[in-house]
C-alpha cells in the first residue's frame, strides 16, 4: 500500500497539474548569461559528458526564497540544463538509461562531500531525503547560440514519477540533484557535444556545489565549486512565468558630428537582423566623399568563387589585385587585403587580421604605436571566424576572392565570398560538421563604386565568441581609418546605429568631429564595457552623453517607454540627418545647461521590481534650436533600448 507521503505527493501532483509551471534559474544571477560581462566562455564537459559518468548538483534554498519569491512548498516538475551561452550546436545526442533522483537536504555548499552516498544519507547532522529513482532517455535539443542559450536538456520530473515536494523554508531547505549516465551518448556525426553552461562568481554568489565523476555508479567524485547552471520548473507560488533577461541594445542613429564612417556593433545575444543585405552607393564614382546606405542587396552568387579557396588559415589574409582602381570616401586603391575574420582592407599595406571587433580599431586605433589598424576597411561580418569548421561538408569552404571582367572595360566586379564558414568556438573534429554554416559575400563594382553586403545563411544571434570585454560580438560597417597617411587621428566615431531600421542614411565628408554617444551606467551591477548597465529590479540607472559638441547651450537626457522606427525626422523638429528615437512624449529626465564634452547624468532612475518585459528608451539631445535656428533638436545621440528583466 502506498505510504501517506506518496499519497500526499500524488494528490498534490493531480491538483497542480492544472497550474502553469513557474521557473527559476540557479544560480539566481545567471538569468542573462554565465558571464556578467557577457564575454565568451568555453562551457564545461564535466557534467553531461561524451562518455558515461555521474554527477550531483547542490543549490541552497536562498536562490528560491530571494529572487525566486518562493515562500513555501512547491512541486518540482522539470530540471533543465543549457548549452554554453552563444554556442550553436545541432544537438541530437541521445543518452539512454539515465537515472535521476532529486533530494531535499540540510547540506550546504560548504558541507557537501565528494562521496556521493554521504550526500544522500538521511542521518544527522546532514540529513537528506531523496526521491524515488527515475530512468529516462535524454535527447539534447539544438542550441540556438543565443545569450543566454536555450535549455537543451529538459527532464520531466513528474513524468518520471519523482513527485518532489520542495520547501526552501522547511527543515531541509536545499536542493540536491543526482544524475547517472551509464552509457556515452549516441553521438554520430555531425553531432559533436558542446559544453554546458556552468557558473562564474564568488562562493557567496553561487551558493552551490557540484560533485562529478567519469564513471557510472561511481562512489567517489571530485567536488567542483563551479556547478552547472540548472533551470527549475515547478508548480506552486513564486518564481516567474517567463524568464526575461535584462538586456541593452544600441538603437537609432546619432548625429551632430561629421563622420564618413558608419557601423553597427552587435552586442552578444542581439538578433542579427541584416540578412536582407546592405548597399553603399557613393555620391561620385570617380571622387566619392560620402556613401548613401540603403537596405537590401542581391543574393549571394556562388558562381563567383574559385576552383580552390584563397584563404583558409585561422586569422588569415589574402592580398588581391583588383585589376581596376576602386574609389571610396577618403581614398582609392587597386589592391585589397581580405581577412578570414569577415572584413576587407582597402589598403595594400594592411596585414592585420585580428579577430577582436573593436570600434576603435575599425576607426584607426590611435592607441597602437604602429599603424596596425590605420587603413580603410569594409566590415561585412567582422568577428572571430574559422574557415574550416565545415570542410567535411564542403571541400571548397573558406574565403574566395575573384574579379569578374565579363562586363567589359570599366565594369569589372570583385567578389569576396566567405563560403560555409563558422566561428572559432563551434564543436569540430573528424566527421563533426555543420553546427554553424554561414555564407556571405562582399561585392565591389568598378563602374559605379557601389559596395554590396550580401548575406546567405547567417546566425540568428550575434554569438558570444570573444573574451575581451570591450569587444562587440560582431561589427558591420565602413571606415576610411586614420587620416594623414595612417599617422593622424582616428576617423570620427559615428556611434553604433541600428542598420536594420535606420536606413536609408548618408555618411558625411570626414570632418574630425564624431557623433554624440550614449552610455548607460548602473549600480550595483556595472555591466560590461560595451553592454553597459542593465535594468532589473533594484538597479539604479543614470546615463552619460559623450562627445557633446563644444558650444552646446542646452542638452537634455530623454527617457521614454516607447521608441520610434526608423526615427522621427521633421523640419523644425530635427536638424537634417538627426533623428528622434524616442516618441514625442518622452520625459525630460535631466537638463544640462552648457554641458561639458561628457554630460554626466546625476538624476537616478531606480528600477522597480515586477517590471520584467517593459522597455525604456534613453537618448540625449541638444535643444539649441530654442535659442535660434530652424530646428529644435540640433544634435542627438544614438539611443539605448533597455529591456527590463532579471539579472
């Protein structure tokens, strides 16, 4: 006969079956990503392995009672694990005969033992109550490469008859998970297993511990202070119906300077939404001073490749004589240097193929003692790429550079094609192919001077592939680089703009004055150098404007719950080339009289709890039209779109 405890749990399960599952991520500050600065990590293969193994994970109840808002008993319905943030994987690996048990315990991270059985014992002083044993088949789902990544392993606890009543306020307030994998996963090509997200942070932040062994049914493991991230779904009060990570995104186009460059710096996890392509048309094919940038370009033409790729080396370059002079704003060249990292130098003396996508390097890098990054550059998909991750699928994968003269004199066209390439951190090896399979093509036209960025298969997200905090994940754009033959200052910074919606627009003849930028600051979590402060409950926000033009009389920091696409541009409201990215009802959050070059925000905005999913738009504008002139807004920064969520 079933015990009273079993009957109680089954009754609760039947009652809760009509409820919507709530969610929490363990630890409770890894909702956004494993790394608080959103730089790349390699993930861990110590837990879900390419072989048999066993592991235990313990998380203390404070994750539930704190940000999880769980104040009493809940019925655990699922436990979940996710592939490393920003990594793409086809999934499909199958573990058979996996055993799962879930326990409630008085054990803490500090008292957990390397002996598996010691952590399971009901004896005092560390008492644990384990569920019944469930056996299941675990299939790893495809990883999208988002930040955070999607959950790729989900174990239905209720379906395994493991009904676990968990109370983080009870006598056994902490959670223990025990998983055994008797067999290596069925892992036929191209299904190489990627690492899974583990934790980063201090002991006080993690409040958890792992124990892992490389043998099934092992009795002794190795304690690990960086346990894997665990998602928990449960039935009952507390938690979150949907996990919404707090995000920032540069939005809109800045104005006020005279910049011949343009770019979009994609933040890790941001949607890469330029699949329709971009076209740059010069104002004069023979002596251009600016580009007009429009959305759209023809599809990739894979007839314009060579019999063998011209470059397949990691961080490689290929120098190509165009066969014609190509004119661009700021110069002319008859030789290009193409990089395997997704950009093209319009300067035969440039030899650097560095993978780190930094705006300062695009614009010329004045910090370098040598003119390493001084040349003009077209960046179609600048990130840390690898040409040979898909060689088993396409023996011609790599970078191809070809000039087509079939159009006759004066109408040559150069095609630079990155064919079936990938990024560096995708799983690879013998027969392991196809996890990320990207193709894009840059086209330079002799007769018109037009440049096209054509995209075939590209990632849905700008993936987290770098370990440098100041890097963007990906940069798309153009810059003439340093002026004065590579020894002058950087090209003016136009600031990142949203190229999917802020087109068409025109660059300007280089004037040495960059556009106004917007920076989000926050306490207590500062965020990354590029990502900036994020909005979640308890954060205190301010905003700085950088590169404010000398002589500005009146500046204003705007804050709004709505934005406009592609931006408001009206005579008498915005100066030519400027746009308002908020709505006309934006709040004047702070006013600056005679602002300095950096207008430092001092009026705080305290993010309330419970606003997950809301959006705020922050933009700086100069209102010097109030003191004469045809337009009210004379200068505007790029905006920042904040999505309020969980840290």
